[in-house]
C-alpha cells in the first residue's frame, strides 16, 4: 500500500464518529492535564491507561495519543499566566510568556502559543507520515543482535540526555531494566526476584510503575509544596486573543524553525520536548535583531519553543511506531499501552495493523485542529481549572491512582506497589534522578533481554555476534559515546578553563 | 550529602542484587546457552558502573556546586505521614470497600490541606467516591470492592 492510500485509509478510520469522539476526549483531557501545574502528559496517560483496558485498541490509542500532544498545548497556559510550566517542555515559554502577561499581552502570548503549536504540530505529523514507513522498512533488516544494540543505544542516550547527571540517568535506566526482570523467565520457567510472592510471578505491571512513579509521586510533591505554602499569583488574561501585524511578522520564522527543530530532536531517544524547546529558544535568541529582549517579553521566545515542543511529540512517535523504541516518557507509556493490547510496535506494525497505525497518525491532524479551537476561544474555561484548590486536587489524584492500580487485577498487592513506586518517584525528585529513563527501560526490558538471548543462542553463546554487522558496531559505538561523551566533554572543559 | 547516600545505596543495591542472582536463580542444564542469570548479571555490572560514575561526579564537582538545600525535615515528615495514611487507606480498601475507605481518606487529607472548608471537603469526598464507584464499578465494570456497603 503506498503512503497516500494509507493516509486516506487512516482518515477513514479516524473520522469514524466513535474515534472522533475519543480524539476529542483525549485532547480535552490533555489540555486539562497540561493546564494543571505539575501533572503533565505522562501522569495523565498513566491515570487514563488502566481505564482503557477493555476498549477497542485503535480508539484507546487515539485517545491516549490525544492526551499526549494535547498536554503540550495546555502546558503553555500556566507557563504564561503563573510562570509555572504545566508541562516540563513549557519551561522556556514561561520566561517570556509571563513577561508578556505582565505587560498586558497575555492574550497575544496564549494566541501565539496555540497557533504556533498548531502549525508546528501539523508539520510534525506530516513529517511523521513521510518518515515512519521508510524507517520501518529499514528496520526489517535488523536481527536480534542489531535490535539489542539499538535498544542499548536508545537507553544510554536517554540516560545521558535526561537530567543533569548521566550517572543518575544510567542508574534510573538500570533500575527499570531490573524491575523488568522480576517475574517468571519465559524461556526457562525460572522465578526471578519474586520474593516467593505469587502476585509477582507475572512480573510487576507497567501500569503500577507508571501510576506510582508519575501520578502518586506528583501528588506527594504537590502536598509537600502545599505544606510549604508555595503559591504564585495568577495573571488575568488581558488583551485580545490575537496578534498584531508586527507580532505575526516576528512569529512566523520562529514557528517554522521550531517545528523543524522539534521534530528532528523528538526523533532522538531521550531528547524530549524540553530539549527541543531549549534549542529553539537558543536559536531564536541568536537570530533575533534584539537578543536583549529575550527574557523581557519577546514574542519569539514564546513562538519558537512552543512550536518546537509540539512538533517534538510527532517526532517522538517515529521511533516508537517504526522501531518499537520510545523517544520520550510519554511515548514509553504509549508503547506500554500497545503491548498491553497485544500489539507490538516496530517494523511489522505498518503491514500488520495499517488501519490502526494510520488511523492513529491521521487522528493527530484532526486532534491538532480540535486543540486550536479549544485553546483559542475556550481558553477562559480552562484557566478556571487553575482555581481548583490544590488541597483537593492532590488527594483526588491519589484516589484516582488507587482505582487504576486495583482495577488491573483486583489484587491489593498492586496498590502497595503503587505506593512503593510513589515513594520511589518522590525520592527520585529529591535526589534529582530522572524518572523517564526508568519507564523507558521498563518498557523495553523484556524485549531487550529477549533480543540478547536470541542473539547469543544464534551465535552459540559467543558475544562476537554483536560485532559482526556494521549496524551493530555503529550502534554500540554510539552507546559508548553516549555514556563516555559527557565525562570527556566535562574533562575537556575543565582543562580549557 | 544526598549524593553520598545515593552512592552508598547504589553500591548496597548492587551487592544485594548480585547475592539474589547467585543464590536465588538456578541454572539448569537445558535451555538457552545464556540462561536466566546472564542478563541480570549484566544489569548488576551496570549498577556498579552507575556507582563508579556517581563517585566520579562527586569527586569532580566543586563543593560549592553540591547545592545548599534547605532543611526540609518538616516537609519530609508531612510526606511520610501522607504515605503512611495512604498505606492505611490501602489496608482498609478491601475490608471497608472503595467508597467508605476513599471517602475517609479524602476527608482526612482535604481537612488538613484545605483547612476550614468543611462542607466542600465533605462534599468532595462523598461525591467523588460515590461518583467514581458508580462510573467505574457499575458503568465500566472495573473491579472495585464494595466492602461493608450492600452495593
């Protein structure tokens, strides 16, 4: 099937009334989650995932994906109005967006964020449509050794790029892989690390880890901040929700550049929306005629980063759909959802489930249009969410987590595990250990071990199989560079100084 | 100080992990040539590598960059108390049922974190618990315990 036919068939799927409805629910929930400070796409998806368990996989994935990219739109609202990014990737938006709000241009800031997100998001989905299939075709040539090396590179890249400390990133990644080994070894039937508990024989559920690490940990963090009395004043929306001709002229370039940068960086495992936004901000500052305006309400400082973090979501979908390698925490949760429904993302996805994958991709075009409508004329409604007392919101998140955890299998062990991972997630935040690598490695752990053991079986237990192909050697070299690179760079900087 | 604790914890975890690998995972004569221990052994090595990298980062980072974090003992105590309360909530989840345990849990927490708004707190606790129970247990057929309630 050529790409054009596939895209058309995808629209037939996503424009079905039931899927339109789920696209709307997904983007609406995403906007709400994005507006509420601190929650983020990963937390929202973690809470929604257990509820989708019995749904049609296509509809469920459309809704989850809608929440994922919808949160990027909503995250800019709090970044602009209370200088608190609702989503981590909106951190750069808060620098100039809040300053624009203080000058009475909150409406213009919100408008450029929404419009930039729409244009760049559409650019990203177009690029996804074009690049995903060729990448999947190339990946069909991968054997177990190549796949193992690819996953190793993805995880080492995530370790290095997430957070300030590559060591902590590697620790988080390793912990995720360790959690993935808990349970029954499928090849030998051997119990591993089950502590004699029957409930652990099937391993630790991905949903339990994600709900605990994101949702419950966030609730703990929020309640701690409440206790400390950390509150920022909420700016009122002032001025029209539109741009002047001059603001339009200054925004067009950053929006297009942000769209391209975001997509490219999104494809890289572990880079994420935050890095896209930072790179876009740095580029626009370098190109601006008046760089000293940045940080004081420059509209380019909102247009560029907001566009980048939206097209980044489409970029992150490329390796997830084509290779089965998630590019971010959000796509890791999405990959977990695929596996939960018994669908394996990767090169064969496009040939085995064309309706699902193209329906999902095309739903992103539709979702972007819905988000533009939700975030421009209806933004006033979403801003009211900021007035929900946090003292009520965070306990509700814990209760919702309990529903999700218990609903998996009706076993109270899952509740206690959610609590354990909630405490771990809170500890991670205090120790500045990134949580996303743990989730990524948890999702990839079983497949990674399987590829490793298959490769070793083929080679008769000889590790030379990992050095036999150009692809494997290249990926292994990149993995080593990912780990060693930051240290060597730091040493070089120290010597220069 | 936190990084030192993290380093010690990582080394300790690696030790415990290797112990668990060699004393709890049996290797049989049949099966794939790698067996169920090999991958965990590699992960144990990765843990030790993380510890080495952590130690290096601590050694090369100037003391001024260590970060003077304020004493948040009271905040940590609050979080510990919330975690303990949540543990109690989960203990009561099946015996008392979702509605009763969740209502009580929400009421206690909102009474502390949303002080003075008793009517709102009580309404939120009851409406949320009953509403989600009806939606999930009865509407979406998600398993939630009824406990002491007859429905």
